[in-house]
C-alpha cells in the first residue's frame, strides 16, 4: 500500500463524510421531520443504551459501538466499497441532522463541546476506516482484472486498522464517556 493511495483514499472519504454532514444539516433545515426521525433513530440505537449508566459502562458501549462501525466501514470494502460508502454517508447524514437539531436549542459553543473533545479522535477513526475500505475495494477490483493479491493487501490494511483505528476508537470512547459530559456541563 503506497502512502499516495492511502492519502487519496483518505481525501475521498473525508470529502464524502463532510459532504453528507452538509446534506444532513441542510436537509434537516429544509425538512425538520427528517432530522427528528434521524434523532429518534439515534436515541433508540445509541443514546437509550447508555443513558443512566456509569461512565465505565458508557465507555465500553461507545467503544464497541464505534469499533463495530469502523470494522463495517473497513470490511465494507469487500462489497466493492458499496457498504463502505453507504455507512459513511449514513453516519454523515445522521451527524449533520443531529447537529442541526441540537443547534436550534443550544449555542455553537455547546455543539462544539458536545462533538470536538472526542470527535477529534472518532472522526479520523471513521475516515481512516472508510479509506481502508475503499483501498480494499480497489484491491479486490485489481485482483479481478489483473491478478493482484487482494489477500496480501487486506493483511496490510488490517495491520493499519489495528495500529491506528483501534487506539483512536478507544481514546474517543474514553473521552466521550468521561470528559465530554464534564465539558458539556461547564458550557450548558
């Protein structure tokens, strides 16, 4: 895996992620019902499962939830990238919609406090996982057309995932469980 290929995949994934955040934000501004539906889905799938729990339990739940998303982003490359692109887009749209809903009732400082402390680790983990998924898709296509070794590439991508994504997800979950709530409380 060349650094150029990884950098290009990161750029593509970054652009897709932030474009879909914009779609979620603007779509919710135009049709608040969409945002409310996405917020209800988020509450059902994530927030309800951690509400009222102690920080260590929240950490574990967030870690495994985000690790699962990152694994799906990476292994989604085996679907020739379709699953990777879908999951990245869905996450971006959901984040954009939730940001719009929260921004209606809270200040920009509150929104930043709710996202940035853990987001500076979590978002790069998602983007890198998506980039690795795109590279896996490219490798499978190359194997199909010219006999390249996709299995060897997948091992390299897996090592990169373990070396970088796993620690980013763990740090993000720790910050989101133990630090973000304190910061939100200070700015609320």
